[in-house]
C-alpha cells in the first residue's frame, strides 16, 4: 500500500502501523513504548506525527504514529514544525526528573533515551523544581535497578508480565510516582528478566554482571557468535575488553531468538573469565602438573597420538570442526561419542526422527502456531528461549480473534483486552511441574513411558494407521481425545519434545503425533530439543558409543585416549570413566578444569566459545558459524587448530592441507554429505566489503594507544584473524555486512540495540540479506511416507511411516523409585554453572519426591536421604516437589555428586542417619 | 708541482669546499629565514648553532635506512645518487679562479646543460621507484617543469656566449674585464635566474615537492641518508647556480683589491642569500601558472633577447 | 612584478626588526592557568576522587591515549580501578577536559614532559591524581547525580524530592 511521508511516496505493508512503516523505510522517528515484538500501546506520546486529510489540508492534525493504522494514500509528515515541537515537548517532560546520571549509568552510550533526546533536539533543562526520586530494589544477581531514571514507558512490565508471563513484577503507585518493581526486594523469578536490560529504553534495568567489569558499548570488541548454553542456537553478540569477555547481548535472528534471550544465555558467559580456565598446556610430571610451552605440548601430543591405538572422545559442546579434526586424527573407527550411551541412543533416535520428517521447525514457526503439545520436555529449563516462544504461540488465538474484529495485531492492549485470560491450547505432559503450567490448558504428570503412551494415543486418534496403545486407562484416553481434537482443529499445530526426559519412546511418540498431523495436511511445527550446543551436529558425525570405548579400555587394547572439550564424569558413572581414563596415556583438550582434565597426562588449553571459531548445528538442524570475539592470550587456541597442528606434525595430508577454518569446513562438508551445506553458514575468510574486512571494534573504540602502554609503550600490530572475514581493528567498510558476520547493531543516531530496526528488511522481519544460518534437515527424505506440507506451507516434504514401539505403562516399584532428571535453567548446564551470577541462582543438589512418597518414606523436606542406584549413590537433602507423581523421584540434571549417572534410572532412596 | 697531483688537490679542495658549503647552507638558510621572520633559528648547538648541521648529519646517518616494500628497490636506491653525481660533475667546469678550475673545456656551458638535464632523471626515477601516487605526481611535475625551463635556460645564456664568443666559462669571465655581462644581458640574467630557481626546484618553484599538497612530492618515501642526498643535492644545486650566475653575468673572480677567490665566494654567497630571500618572501604559484609563464612569456622573451643580442653583435662586428 | 620586488624588499627589511622568540629554557614564558599541558586528575571539595570512570575522556581522545577501567566501591560510588594516559601519544588538544562531566580531568600549564625513555611517559592513576580541585573549585558531581553513595541517600542530591513512599495510599 502506498503512503506519503514528507512528500515522498513509500510502499508499505497495510498490516503495519505508521511508526513501523516509517522505521521500516529507514526514516527516523523517535519512540519509547512501542516495541517491535510487543506492539503499540500509545503510552509515551513520543512518536507524534502530523497526518493530513488530503493534499488540500494544510493544517493537519497530530497523531501518534504507533497508534495510526496504514490507510491508502495516507499523508503524513514527520518533519512538520508543530509535530517536532510536540515531540521536543514530550521529551522535555520525560526528562524533567531524569537524574544527572549519564556518566555513572551503565546505559550511557547505548541509551535509547539519549538517542531520542538528541533526535528531538532537547538539550537544556528548564525544569527547576525538585526531581522525584525512588528507592531501588535488589533484584538478584543479574539485574541492577535504578528507578530514578525511569520515564514510565511501561515496556518493562509489558515485557515481564505480559510477554514473558512473570508474576513478581508490577507497576506500583500512581501519578508521577509510578514505580516499576517487585512488591518487595528479591530475586526476579522470571527466566527472561535479563531482557529488561534491552527492553528498558534507559538505565533503570542494567546488566549487573557487566557492572562488575563495566565497559561502554563503544569500547567493546564484538563478534557475532552463537549461544553456548543450549541447543537452540540463539544468536548473540559477545563483547570483550582488555582480554576478558564483558557481556552478551541479543543478536537478532528472525528465525530463532528474535529480540529476546534467556538469562542463562545472557549471563552464562562468565565461565570464559573463570579462574578455572586452562591458560597454557600442562603436562603431568613426577610430582603434580607443570605448565609447558606450546611447542613442547605439540611434540608430546603428536608423539602420544602416533604411538599405539588411540581413541578420540568427541563432544557435543565442541564445534563440528573440532570434532572432525579429532576424528581425522584418530580415524573414524576410533572416534567415540563423549555422551552417555543413553544420550547417544536418544540423539540417534532424534536424528533419525528428524531426518524422516517432518523437518524441525524454527522458533518463528513455533511462535506462529495456534495449538501446542509439549511431550516430556521441561522447555523452560532445557531450552529456555522456546518457553518464551510457546507463551506467544498461545496468544495466536487471541490475535486471530482480534483480526476478525478488525483490531490490528500491533494494538497490543486492545488485543490483550479482547483475549482476556483466553489463550490458545497448550498441553504439557512432563514428569514434574513446569514453569509453563500457568498457561497450560491441561497438564499431565507421569513417568516418561506414560507420557510416551499419551503421545502414541494422540497419534492413533489423529491417524488410525499409527500404532494403537493397549491398556489405555480411561482418564488418559479422555485426555488423549481432547488433545487430538484440539490439534485436529488447529490450523498450525505445534509439537514439542526432546531428549530432556531421557526417553526415546517420548521422542518417537512426539514424532508420530507430528507425522499424523502432517499426514492430515497440517503445516505442523515440530521441534525436538537436544541438550547441548552442537548435539545434533555431533550426532551427524556418526561417532561410536562411549560404552565401547570403555570396553576397549577395560580390555587393555587402548594406548592413548584423547578427550575433546568434555568432562566425561558428567557423562557416565565414575567407575566407567575411571576405567577409560586408566589408559596409559590421556590427553584432554578443554577450556576449563574438570575432573577429566585432572586425570589427563597432557592438558591442552582449548579456546572457549568466545575465543574460538567454528560451526554448530542447533536442534532446528540449523548450522551456524560462530566467531572469535578476541584472540586468545597465551597458548590457548581452537581445539581444531591444536588437532590440525598435531596432524601437521605427523605429516598427515589433512594437517598439511588445513591452513584456516575454511579448509576444515570444506573437509567436513566433503566427508559428510548431510553437512555439505555448512559451507554456506557464513561467508568465508576471504569475504571483503570494498576490499576491507569487517571490523570487530566500533568506530569509536577508545584507548588503542594506551591500553597496552603499561607493558610496552610502542603499540603492537593488531592481531590478524586468518579464519574469518572479521578483523580485530576498527578499520573497515561502513557497509552492512551479511547477517552471519554482523558484529553489532549500531547506526548513525541509533546507538542502542534498537538500531536493529535499521538492519531488517522490515520491522521484526529477517535481517537484510536473510537471517544467519543454513538449515540442514530440510531435504530430509524418509523411506515409505506420504507427502505433507512443510511447516511454512511452501513445499511438500515426504514424511516417513510410523514407529511402532509403544512402551508398557509405568509400574511403580516397592521401595524403588524411577529417578528422572529435573532440569534447571541455572545450574544444569555445565558451562554457565561456572558463571558466578548463574551459580548464585543454581539450586543446591537435592533429590525430589512427591508429597505422598515423601510422607511414605517418613522424611521431612530437607532431611538427608541416601540415594542408591547401580550407577552410583550419594546422600542428598530431600526436596518435596508437589506434582511429582508417585513412584518417581527427581535429581537435578548435571548438578551434584550424581551428575554423571544417566537418568532415568531405577534407584533406592532411604532415610539417612 | 706535478700537474696531475695539482689537479687532484684542486678536485679535493673543490669537493670539500662545495660539500661543506652546501651542508653549511642548511644552517645558513635556517638562520636567514629566521632572521627575516623575526626569529632566531638554530642557536643551541655550538656557537651560533653552527653545529646544528653536525647534529643533523649524525641523526640522519643513524636513521633507519628504510626502503618501502612496494618500491622498486634498485632504482629507489640509485635515484638520489644521480642528482649528487650530476651536480658535482658540473662543478668540474666552473672556473672559481683561473687556478681553481678542475677542467677547462670549450664546451663548459653545454656540459652544464647536459648534466642538469640528466639531473631530471634522479627526480623522475625516484618518483617512479617510490610507487606512490604523490611521488609520481611530484615526479611528473618535476619532469615537465625542468624540461620547460631548461629550454630557455639554454637560450638565456646564449647572449653571454655571443658576447664572449665562446662556450668556455673561463673565456666568458675574461670577456667581462670591462663590463659585467649583467648590463648588456640584463634580460638574459633575469631569465637565467628564474630558470635556475626552477632548475634547482627551489621556492617558489618547488612544485615537485609541494609539501602542502603532495606530502613531500617525489621524495615522500625517502628517509635517512637517501633523503639526505636529495637534500644536499638541492643545496649543491643552489651553490652551482649561484656560482654560474656570478661567472656568467657578474664577472666571476674579477674584482678590484681583493684576491679572486674572495670575489667569487662573495658573489656566489650573495646569490645564495638571494635564493634564501626568495624562499622567505615568495608564495608558490599554481602549476599551470608556472607552465604558462615558462612557455608563453619566458621562452619568447629569451628568444627575443637572443635575436636582439645577435643583431647587436652582428651590427657591431660589421 | 612590482609586488614581487616589493615583498622581497619588505622581507629583507625584517632583518632589522626585534625578534619575538622567547629563549625558553633560560627564559620561562608565562603560561596561563588554562594552558593545555600535562593532564591531571583532580579531587572534589571533599577530597575524594572526582573521576567517575565514565569513559568519556577516553572516547573523546582523538589519539586514543587514555584508557581506564571502571569499578565501584561497596556503596555504589564509581571510580577508576586504574587510569592510564600515554603522554607519548597525547596531543594536548584538551578534548578530554571538555568531555569530562565532573571536572576530574584537567590540563595544567606544566609543559616540561621530556623523557629519555618513552616508557616513562605512560602515566598511571597514582601519577595523575593530585590533591586538590584544580581549576574548578566547588563542584561535586555526586551532589548532583541521582545515584546513592555512602553518605548520600536517595533524594538527598541537589533539587531532589524525598524518595516516594510506595506503601502509602495517599494520592
């Protein structure tokens, strides 16, 4: 549709409002309360423009652009003198009580309020009366609160309570004393509270972890990277200063994280600065370990790798390139998976299911679904950003209803008023209560096998061709019926599951539901969640199960074991790992000290995510390249480079051929046809814009001639990056790089992260040139299958037949419990748990029982109980978890003394002394 | 004394004097410029700052001898030597006194013209070898400027040659026993002076260098002693042109009372100071102005001078 | 032509003019208090460090010769953990002083910074911090800013109302 702004014609989407239309066309119009993901409420009055009735209307009238729908041939003016005066007046009013804080405010330099104030031209305070002030609240280790700076745009509460479903944050007081905070000081409960840092247009909410090593945005050396703390592959921008990682901010990717991150992803970065970092190679000598220089480490490594049978243990948290280099060093026959055999089977099942279709859906597709079924996965804790997406999925019904009543989608409060508490259907079947239960239509608490049975029952109801579930209890049959009916009625159903419950049956059941829906012609958004950053990509490299490596070690056939970025003690019971690491020689490559590195004869310092380049494959099957934020200090380098160096010393053809990342990527792509497309995940190291690399440092990076002057007054040459098209300098073409290489969002006049509007093809649409990453599983073809529409409705994809392995119903045992893993957003994931702020929020190790079981055991909450299983035993405090079904116990995943035992497992729980 | 040995002594003395004078000129120029600009100039190192030159020399010798990696290495090294060689060779034909002359030839003036034409190569090759846009621009300017001004430089001297009836510089000086040629050949003198400034690339005609627009023109990439050679080459050029002016138009060593060597030194020094005064007072013209003066005014004027002198000589000779 | 000769003559006459040069080491010139020489960090009237580590001087510096790291005391008062100026790069343009919101960084009329070793031109905070307020007495940023520090609660800054009571029901 055509509109005219300031006498220039623009072609715009009629579903947008005038503000979005203007911003999307690159016009500068100040705003505060509007947010591209949250729509308009018209609270701040800042985006005032003039609209005119027709060409003859000279006076026009002032309207709020964010509340003005696009009409054909709309005549508007941003530049009109009266509109400008109006906007300047609004900012002056907002600034009345804004404190004189900018120099000590963490937002300064990337402050939306600063940008908008400059944009409107207000520069002198005329207000002479006392400013209103507030006391601040302690909001936990993640966020800092400074209420004086508030300009009452209401974005925080709209995000926190309405968008993210938080319950412990509200608007208090009235008049000019409106207060945004909690009823009383305390840790913010919502897992997405960190987004307030970016949502707040000024410095009311700032990053507390950044504050400890505060650096302005202009001083950060930044690079595009991929979050290291779950398998969703959210895009993040990491920033470094003086050799330490300073913070993570969201990097918009329209297909994945959009505008928001979870708190684990945002605040887990500090593991990179951990005192447990391995900064140089260490070799075990007679007494203790000694640091050795890089050349000696390489010599020892290569002689160990050359002598005798060598096993390589890969890692789902290492990049494809690192795993592949290890595989090349030890040979495919000696390349083992560094995950428990149970996880291995789950990953294999997941990969098989996804390859047979339907193809995995992106978060954007899930967000646009209208009915969701979550089978077995506690998404808030295992893939947190997906939980935020599911909260939007259930809003689709309300949005559609609003559209029917001709209320535009962006009219946020009108839409919410219209929907009231009604939201779209969301069914959650998990072993224990989840944080999404508050918006679930129905929940089902049961053992993983029963959850799988529910899934199979739903699939059977949707398509009688799928396997029937014998002995289905009546309540479960009724529930399955309701779920099946809802999914049947939905236009874009969503099915979410994952490896979190530790059950392959659950995965298969979810796949059967998705297939039944696909067969019925529905564009089903199907998503399976793996646990770690590169779980799926790692599985695609076809490693062998770890158990066999342990067997080989026990048989004494092994000379050397090379462990890549992996703490094996988190993967399998200690006895098995002890046996494996009892091999004559053990080499461990890792960034942090772990129990595994403690056992190694040679410890090689591998680069953590912020200091490494590589490619990872998310649960969506999306291959994404991540880039070094800064060159690692000392002997640290990428695992793949260490391994390539060793290959080179051994004069192996790969080692001689691999000069930079692109060579390794090419080798991976050649070796695995299914990974062939990772070449396209990002432009190679030879990519240039106007002959120049893309600068990692902003144009106003400061202190170049001073930051190292204490060491040597002559500035060193900036380090070079042979592996990517990014440079460690501030020189480069000021042209928009491709999305995969975007180091930061920053344009003229837009210093805050809101500058992202200027990088998108349309507001909230893809970044210009397409969002980053390539999907690897799209063309997955099954054997005997029918055609169904792809989730986006564009093409037809073949879908395989059904899987027939319906498990028997769960039968509680006397004196024994089925111990299931309970995931924690803070603590369960290995790396983020090393970040102090996350560690503070992480729970203490415990074992959880349902109230009735706890009563039967005669243990009070907090009592120490002994947990015994085949794989290991420990004494842990008891936690009573209402909602945990009888016969089930839960252990925190990845936490505490039993972190290594594969769950679920049967175990005994006895009262301790 | 053995005539060969004598020649060698003369050569050594001239070489020593000329090189030292040109080095001292650096100090003289800085002091004079300062004087005319109400400053002091170098006055810290040694008496009257005389040792400033020594300090500068030490510094320049210890500077890194840097050859840019993109330069044409051999040409780059060779270029500064050419200017030194050509200018120094020219001194061979200058009759400082009847005694102090290295070689007396009857084509001395032609030799001078030939050498100064070869000097252009130094500039152009330096500019070309530097492989730098500014240098190349400077080199192109130098080539066209020196080519243009050389044309009438030669013509402007022909008047004196006609009057003396010889290309030999000694004969020319001896022909001025009664009257300095500056009087009959005033126009020739002015033209030769202008051409001489242009030939030595001195202000106001230092367009090949033009530090305000071309960084440092043809020697932008030069540093250390190689730069020093250009620098000294320029001062040698100044001494040469000044000495030539005295020889051609002001009677060379001729003068009353004082010994000849004092006369020639005084006269040369006067013109050196005049060169420096020009630098203190004159702005630099635009390059197109320089070229159009050269071809549209100075060349016709020198032709006219030649024609008139020729006519007069013919008329008198008859 | 005439103008050329005239200017030659006029320049020549300058020979007889007095010289303006001040013979510096023997003869000290007068430098105004606002002369742009060696940079210092000043203290506020209470004797505390004025610098709040806002990084504005660093970003204003055209030769990027200032670097620092911000930190906070337990009560929220921000100050530089370390502060470094590389005087071998400094061009004494004074932009850091202009950018400083707290009058902390100031240029002084001390110009005698010569060193035989370049490394000695790298000044750390202990070399920069002076005891007094420098050119600007009286100003204390923390009395104007809205944040809370050790001896100043919310609402106690200049022109501030007492903090709002969230519990009262009165309008």
